[in-house]
């Protein structure tokens, strides 16, 4: 199985501003919904979704 993820998935942008408030909660919600979809129907997006999920606690505008 192939993944739509590119090498850019693993690049971290330094000096990026953190998400706050409602945008942070929205990022968390979207990543969890994507996790559900990747486990139930779209296993091809799993690599990209897992990468986003590792950034939930310190999400930045670059992650969004």
C-alpha cells in the first residue's frame, strides 16, 4: 500500500507561533476525526494522520 505523504510531512518549521484557544481545540478535533477515518476507511492516510496527532499538544500555525 502506498501513502500520499511526502517527505515534507517530517519537516518542522522553527519559530512558528503556537495555536491558542478555539483554533487549538479545532486542531485537536480535526486530527481525532481524521484518526477515526484513517482507522475505519482510509488506511492510506494513516501515516500523515499519525504525524499530525503527535503534534496536538504543541500545535503550531504550520501544523494547521
